[in-house]
C-alpha cells in the first residue's frame, strides 16, 4: 500500500497540471510569441497600422542612400561616381583621394580633382557635380600656373556612419525544446509545447516585419538621417553656388577660392592684378568683402562673407 502512494500522488499532480518550472517557462515563451505575432501581423497586414508608413520609410531609406550613403565606397567607386556626374562636361580629370575623416555622425572623404581648362570649365565641373543628389561639398579651387591652363578642385563627399536601426529579433524558435520536461507538469505543458510548435511557421513568415519597438527605431533612424541629409544638402548648395558664381564672374580673374568655415559662409579669394576698387561692384551684393592681406607681388587676397 505504501508503494502505491508516490505513484498515486504523481498521477494526481499530473492530472491537475501544476505550475511547475516547465509550465512557467513555456507559458512565458507562449506569451512572448503571441505578442510578437500580434504586433508584427498588425504591421504586415496591408491595412495594418504601420504597413503603409513602413513602406514609405523603406522607400525613403533607398533615396537617402543616394544622397547620404551609409555604405562605404572604395576609391574606385567614388571616382566613378564623380566621373559619371561630370561626364557631359567633356573633362578628363585625374583624382587624388585622401583618407576619410570623422565628423560626428558623418565621415568626409576628400578628393582632389585636377583637369585642364579655364574658369568656365571649372564652373561647369562644379555645376555638374552639385546637380547630383549625393552630398558633395566644394572646399577649394585653385588655378595651376601651367600651359595649357588647369585647375585643382578639392571636394569632400559625405557618408552617414551611424549604424542602422535593428529590428528586435524574433523569439528563439528552439527555446521551448531547451526547457527541461517535468513529470509533474501534466497535460498543460504538452499543450503549450504543441502551441509553440505551431507558432514557429507564422513567426518565420513575419521575420521581415518589425514589432512596435522595431518600427519606432526604423522611423527615428530615417528621420534623423533625413534631417542630416537636408542640412548637409543645404550647406553644400551654398558652397557649390559660391564657387560656381565666383568662377563665372567676368569682372575678376581669381587664382584660388577657399572655404574657411563649416557650414561655409566665409571664403578667401586670391587674384592676380589690381585689387578691385569696388569689391561690392566686382563680387555683388551677396558678399561683404574685407581685405585679408595687403596686395603683394601682383596678387591680392580678400575674405568674402555671405550676407
């Protein structure tokens, strides 16, 4: 009779399905999987709360990769990108690439581009390069004293370096198999294991869709990157327009133009010949001109500040 007591007790506990460690762990995994399926399904459904916004975010991320790429480029890829941008100018430049430099959430890849031509060809180069979506800032342009005439233009191509937002991973599909079984768990553990097994396929189908946390991370990532791309595009446009207009200016023959600050608002210009008697007339109302150094050796230097 005494030998039957443990057996009967075990059977009774099995029938009641006690809250053993096995049942508790399986129940937790079940709730996690159920929540993930509900959240990701709500995002994946065509009329779900984040399906359309997510598609918009993903499309915008593709466009941002063109303007402010996250992927690192090789030297050859960057040279090809510049060459494609200026293909219609007919110029045949050479390139000198320098190492990237860190600038917060960006890196800058400096490139010195040299080609034969006069001011108008240099202005055409700047215009063609700046008409592309890629954020490229002109930092200096210098006429080389060669024959035939040639120019060296230093540019910097921006790259966004913050890591991409990561969608939280799916619950581990193998986790239930690692929960040790207990004789005291009863049928409840078996039911939970069966339910978790049936959830695996649905979770696998939803792995590309974020849950609420993942969607928030993706949105914040795109919003921050968009803001940086917008800011840098505006700053680069100022640089491009300044260099282009100064190179095209028929009233002055400049030897060198250099951006002095970031974002570019002040530019040092050097010219040969006589200092313009009326800088406002020579450079227009867009700039406030101050003498940078007394004229010497037939050259002058001015600092132009954009108004």
